[in-house]
């Protein structure tokens, strides 16, 4: 130590023009996120503390809420049914995922495809099918032994159906990341199969199971479609918001219910994030993938189990398809395409289907560009780590916000005549913004993961070669991450096609959507037409999934030369 | 290559780098001459890579300054500095062909397409990969990829070439071949080069000068022979090459006592009674034709023999040294000549000029 450190000032690196441009871009996208998520949520929170005249009344609304048994009861109902649904789903999906990842069961590809089906339909479709199976004129009504499908039983069944693929994806991932060496070690130490299962398998996917549990819970807890269609008189939080706002025009109480819905979701979300961070630490770079061995007994048992689950899924979608194609259940079972004549009734119409297509295309295109570019700026930006961390934190919020709460928050925020963005209200624009925001987090995480897998030194090399950032983004980052970008756009497309929860508050007569039309048709007792419209959504989503598979295959094929060793 | 009176190309002054509480670099100062090949050598975590990244501007120092070609670059972002860089991971753009990879930097400085093509061909010619130019990086071997990375870094003729463990990901044979190739290319390009490595053999064979680092400070700077023959600190003596360390006490000016044996050596004016380490390299221990004119003759016994291919590492102890032992490297022919086997008693000489003394810490 020869110099006097005290006299030397800390060196601050100058920012290059690229650094500044990237920061400006990131701040712009960050501002978009703040306007699309933070401000509306803030407006909703303050609404819940106001009376009908708009005066601040503190927590009086909450006191009223919790002292009104009928309102409070729905919170209890929501928690109870979500818990039951979560337990059922964890058990079923764990076995299903285990069969797909850890056995040599035949026809895995078939079971993988079947498991995706519920993702392609709005959550209401399960409810509609259940009505046909177990409703007042249902085919299999007798199986319920006198119980009504309209209520908790129907809600749990419908929820389990549409949440199944979500849970399955998480658990499959958790089961796929085990190190085969651990099993070889267990065998070498002569550990019994059952002991190995509890000593190696369960601990290694413990965090995945916990994470799946929370995700499933939030999905059921905040879902609107299933209880709306099959809930009958049984009150849930999500349907309560709808009733308070659309039925009674009581916006303040709607805001209170939305906040009550928001809090458990945020808690569950935070715990999940915490758990997931632990999961990453379990993975070592030297892990070897597990290759399941043949085991006749196990493979056959699993085949039977998966066939049964696949049968149930096919029954659900099959019944909706059947219902869409027959004249008048249960009296005239001849086939017809009349149910696709959507223009015959109010609140539906083919225009709503095409609106949905427009919304999905806009959301997929604009959304994947904004989200991927935003994730790129956060991941690959230099310096300004405060701003990057804030951006990342804001991008995490939408996952914790239930669609119903988001939609209501948008009413409060955008419908305010004093808001300069008021012109968006009732347009396709607000539907696109709300849908991008609603599904921002998962897409952002997909993009971040893909970006993290790239060699961090690409940026260093690009800087030394004086490559402007937009050039390296366009020539290098985007092409390498193209599969992830396609994944994001398809994810956004499918969700925009099937979502109801946020948009149910935001559509206007000109921007009615197919999923909303399903709700309206169901409301008007046009169940067959609702089934037909739900199936239109399913065909479209199925078609897009196939196109995506072909597209990804082609891209990988084209780039195979540089991807393969 | 080390021109004492030349104007330094890179002047690093009082660099300190903190990561939170952790100090990665402590007050580092060093000059690098134009066209010189310098290696930063040290164990992992010693700060060598941090120092390289600070020079590139990929990390920014907390204190201190860097002057390159007379220009203060201390606070410039990497894109405004003049360097080419090669990483251990190659970091070739996987979706661009070899040609396009090398061309990127040239296109960025606005070179017209025909000239770019000409320059790319010239560079690929130099690294011997012209016939691979339309392939993608994943289709090349590791060694070939690293040569492409080198060509890409040199394309824009940077004033400074930075190599971050460029050979560490390669297997042994390719590594030793690439050593010579890189060194050759560096001479042809006549570019000032800094290479970070933890491999002492790499540093000794390639560098004009070696900077040995540990714990964020520079332990010694010198030519490879200097570093190897006269390590200034115990750390350098231990890290570079193999060294016997024997606990000893200074008994007079010019002698130190190990066990019962008094060895003559340069005691560097250390006071009598100081606890020191006597250090000698295994290959300097002499067992051939020992006569009374040899210094420090010790009667000793063979305890263990380790066969290492071209030579044997022999563990010697007992005799005059009692329970102190040391390793000696004997060539195969010497082993044969002396019929070295466990239990053999022999005389060896520890040449006093080759003994170094370090204070015990």
C-alpha cells in the first residue's frame, strides 16, 4: 500500500450511448408496466377505502364486509374448495407426471397431448360439460347419488379439470431435474425401492410439489369461469366481485372483495417465489439425467391410471363437442350445425369470435416483443442495477394479481374521466393492455430463463467489437432465443383466447370476446351454443398449438446446423 | 522482449476493486510495454481475472487509473476502449458462420464489404481455418473454435489483446499446440497481449513477463526464468514449479541449520536465530559424481519412488536429515546408474547457490 487511498475518489464508469439508450428503453417499458399494473391497483386500493360518494372512510368497508356473514362466507368457501381441489390435483398430477418421467409406460406421447387439452379451452368449458353429464338432465346424474352438480362438487370437478395441465407442467419439471447418480448410489447401497422413493425422489421434487400446490391454489382461488357456470347459489370470492360490480353496481364493495382476493394470492405467490429460489440451488451442473428402466408391473399400473385420467379429460371435451353438435338436449339428439349460428342471439355473435382472434394476435405480437425486449434490457443491460431490479420486481407483480382484481382495477383507473388515458376505455386497446399485463410475469420469466442460458460473454465480445446493442439484439440474441420468443407468443395467444376474468369488466359492445360470449350464452340458458363457442375457441387454440409445433420444428430445422454439435 | 527504457503502452496505477466488503484487487500498479506478452498468473480467486476485466472496462475499479497509449481510459465503458478479447468459453456467436463471426467487428466500423471479405480471408488464413469458413461454430472442434475467437478478436486490429484463460477448456495435447500458435500469432500481429491463466506451464512457455498474483496483490513481476529461478516470496516459490521447503534456523551469516545439518547458503543478512524456510527445487538436488568440492553434502536414504514417465520423483530422508524429508527429481538414466531403490543410502548435494531462504510467516 503505497498511496494514500483517502485522496483518491471512487471511479464511476461513464455510460456509453448504448447504455443510455437501453436505460431509456427500459424506463419506457417500466413506465408502461407501472401504468398498467401499479396505478390501477393503487386506485382500487383507495376505492376500497371510500364510500359511494368518493369520500375517504378508512376501513369501514372492510368492517362491513367482515361483519356481513353472506359475504364473509364466500371467502371461506373459496379457501375450502381451493384447498380440496389442490390436494386432489397434487395427488393426481404427481402420479401422472411420475408415469411420464420415471417409467417406461407406453404411449407417453398420447398422454402428453391429452394433458394439454384443458389449456386450449376457457375454464367455463369444464363447467358446461359437467352440466351435460351431471346436470338436471345429465346422462350420469345418478352417479352423484342425489347430490347437485351445481355447487361445490361441480366447482371442484371443473377446477380440477382446467388446472390439471398447469400443475402437471410444474411437477414434470420438478421430476425431470433429479440426478440419476443419486439413484445409482441408492442401488449401490442396496436401498429398497420404497426407501429410495422417500429418500431421493420426494426430497428432490419437494420444492416443485410445494410450488405446484401454491400455483394450483391461486388458480382455483381466483378463477371466475368455473363457479360462474356451475356454482349455482354457492358463493365464491371471484363471483362475488362480479355480482357486486355488475349486479349491484356497488364498486366500493367490489374493490373490497378484490383486495380480499388479492391478499391470499400475494401471500401464496411470495411463498412460491421463495420456494422456487431454493429449488434452483438443488441443481448441480454435473447432474446426469435420469433414464427410467422397464418395470412391467409399474408400467402397466401407470398405463391404467393415465388411461383413466385421459378418459376423464376426453369425456369433458368430448361432451362439449357432442353438445355443440346436437339439436336439443336431451330430446332431439340429431346432429346439426345450428348451434354455431352465433348471430342468432344477443351478447354473442361471430363478431365476438373475430374480436377474440384480433385480441389474441395483437397480444401475442405486441406482448412478445415488449416482454422479450424488456427482459433483454433487464438481463443484458450494464450498470443501473437499481432500475433493473425495480423493473424485474414490477414484472413479477401481475402473477400475484387475480384477473378479476386486475379488471376491476382497470375500471377504476381508466374509466376516470380525469385520466388522460380515459380514451382507451371500452376499446380493443385496453383489452390488449390488460391481457399483456395479466400474463406478463410467466412470459417475462420464460424470456429471462432463455437469456440467462446464453453465454454472458457475448455482451463483452460485442462491446469489444463495438457492436451497437440493437444490432447484437437483432442479429444474435433474438435469433438464438427464437424458440423462447415463439413460446411466449403462443402462451399469450392461448391465454388471450381463453381468458375471461380481467376482460369481463372491460369489454364493450364493439369489443365483445368469444370467451365472454360463452358466459353470456350460458347466462341466457343457451348452453349448446355456449358449448359450440367454447369449442370454436378450442379449435383455434388447438390449431395454433399445431402451427407453433410446426413453426418451432422448422426453425430448429433451419438452425439445426448451428445448434447441433 | 522487455525494453527497460521504452514508453509503457499500458500504465496501471493504484487499482483497487471492491465487491461490497470483499477487496478483489489491492492497490495494483504495473506497466506493460508495447508488443509485450504478459501473463497474469495465480490461483483461482487471486484477482487476475478481475484485473483483466477492469482493464477491459467490463468491471469498473473502485479506485485507481488506467492509461492506454497515453490516453486515460479509467472510466470509459468497454465499447469505447481499444481491445480485443478471447474467453475460455470462446463466446462465438452460434448462429453466425465462421466468416460472419470474424466479420462482425469489421462491419461495425463500416468497412466496405469487399474489404471485409478480404480481411476475413486473410485472418482465417493466418489461423489455418479457411476451409472451415462457411461452417457454424458448433461444427468445429474446441481448438478450432478458439482460433476463430482469436481471429475475430484480432480482426479490428486492436491495440490490446486480452486472453481470459483461453486454453483452459481444451484437452492437454490441443492446449500445448495452441500455446505455440497463439504465441506465433501474437508475434506476427505484434500486439500487446495480456493473458490470464492459472496454469504455470502456460505462463512460463508463453509470456515475456509474468505477473504472479495472490489475494488481490502482485507477488512478483518478472521474466519466466526470474520467476522460476528466483521467486521473491514463499508464495511464488510454492505456486510456480515444485519446491522443497525445510524448516531451519539461521546459525550464522551464510549458514542455516536443518535438523543437525548445517547448510551453507545466502542468508540475505537475516539475523542469527531467525526461523526460516530453506527452499530448493527437486531437480536441483544433485546425486551424480558427488565430490568434496560439492557444497552441502548430505548422507540420506531413499524412502519412496514415484515413477513419472520421463523421470522419477524420489523421496529422501533419514541419515543426516533424520525425520526431515525432501523430494528430488532424478532422470531415468541417473536412476538406472545409481540403481535407485527404496532403502538405498546415498550422498546428495544441495548446491548452496540454488538454495533460497524465506522467513517463516
